[in-house]
C-alpha cells in the first residue's frame, strides 16, 4: 500500500495507528484472493471477464486458473482444455 500526495511524493503509511492525509491517491496491490474451491474448475468465461476488467493478469489466468486468454479476454479453448487436462493428470 502506498499514499501518493498531490505533488507526486509517495509514502508508505504507518503500520499502526491512524493518520489523516490531505487530498491523495491510495494505491493497494494484493495477490490473487484465496477464493472458494478449485480454481481450475472456475468457468472460463468468468476468468476471461476478470482479465478484460483488469482483475486478473493474462499469466495469472494461465497459471492460477488454467485458462489461456489474451489481454482482450479472448479464450483459446483448445489450449485451455489441454492445460486443464494436463494439470488434472499431474495433480
């Protein structure tokens, strides 16, 4: 997490307590969420939507969900099926 002041300065907020900031932009980055169930069972279209919406990176779609998709959210169905089948055999 980082705080960006209007003048462009960035700072890390205190680990504890609270502080009032003037007008600023708050930046928060986090890893993929814990989710529910097997990510390789998630519907391909839902993963593609998350890629289009900028919630999931193309590489994370492949590694985490077994979905081969481009940055526009277009699914490569044969490649996704092959990837998911390979993971099922290995797992």
